[in-house]
């Protein structure tokens, strides 16, 4: 991630929406509950073989759920959406497993669209930001998922794009001050 020589500035940064934790909590809660149930069964089991087996499996499930939960918290405990004067940067990372960085240069962005489909996304106010770079079809490589308050973030990005357009228009007018609609 190199900064451009034109003094790229940070305009906005945020973390993705907390809804990203819900599936992990449900998954870990299921394994944790199953592990606790197996530990209780191991405590009341009459046969030693059944007791030891259920105790071992229950302990493994509880430890797995515990470690997976804290792995998710440690992986997601940072800001991962950045808007600068030149680009939008989105980090998709998981501790020790994945460290992806997605950069979308604003000079190639024609429009920013908010995809906020479904009742849950509208109630919790999160969605997907999709960047139209002229291809016309919605490609997930040009999108940022789980953006909190996507309408506000889209407005910020659109404002930065408009300022870039006006600045480049003034630079290309050879010193003359022209309105953006004059050609």
C-alpha cells in the first residue's frame, strides 16, 4: 500500500457492521452448548467408556468454540474500510488465515451504488457499496460488504469523487477558470 506523491489524505474510516459477528456467535454457541451437554452426560454416565468418550468430545467442542470465538474477535478488532482522496481501501482479514486488501482507485469510479436489500439490512442499516467502474455488471470484487450506514458513506465517497473531478477539470483547463458544465 503505497501513498501517492500527491499527498493522499484520509477522509473517512470505519469498521464493518457488527452483523458480521452473528453467524460466528450462533455457530460457536451451538458447539459450546453441545459441548456442555456432552460434559453433563459424561458426569451422569454409568459406563466408564461412555463417560470418558463424552467428556473428551465435550471438552474438545467447548475449547473449539472458545478459541474460534476469540479468533474472530481478534481478527475483526480493527478498522477495515478507508476512504482517502485517491482510493477506497477495504481489508478482509482473518488472523493467521487471510489478509486480503482491496483497493478501488477513485479515478476509475463512475458511480457508487448502495445495495441494501432485505428487511434485516434495512432495519439494522447496513449494506453493500458497489463501485461502478464502467463495466455495468455488479462484480463483488468492486464492492465492500457489511458497510454501516451505507448511504452516508456513499455520500462521502461521491463528494470526494466530485472534488477530484473538479480539481482535474481545473488542472486541464490550462489555467482558465471554467465551470464544470462548460466544454
